């Protein structure tokens, strides 16, 4: 299975929490997780990612490697989001998406209303 990790934005903590609670009450695409952290560091994201593989029965080593590879290959993106998080203030978190590629594709197709 292939995984993808990407930082997708900065969000107020309460908005992220509300969105996470709502997603528990509606059908969701299995294999797509949205994670939040108050620090833009590799360690902080790995800490948020650690419980996810058990939930979806994913390969933990591959998931962690996906996050590390993102971190090593996207220094400019990381600097950008670190600055945006700092600009946003203490009541905000950095949001990332971790997914298996097939599940992410299904989520995008559902958003577009297409059934392939």
C-alpha cells in the first residue's frame, strides 16, 4: 500500500476539533486522516501519526517513512507553513492529511461527484 502525507493548512483549534467530531458522525472514507499539531516539527507530526496505522491496519514503518520523506523533500513548503502557523498565533494548529493513495482518490472523486 502507498501512502501520502501533506500539510494542508492552519486552522483554529476549535474549528479543527469540531470538524473531527462531525467526521465521526458521518460516513467517511476509510484510510484518510486529518491530523493537527501546534508545532511544525517532524517529531510533532510523527507523534500525531503514530496511532493512525493501528486504526487502519497500515504498515507503521511505511507510514512513518512517508512522513519523513515528505519532511526531507519539502523544506520550502515546511518553512512556509511554519511561518503561517507562527503568524496565526497560539490558538491555531497546523493541519496535515495522511492517507493511503486509493482512499484519497476516492475522497476526491466523491467531492467531485464522480463514480469511476
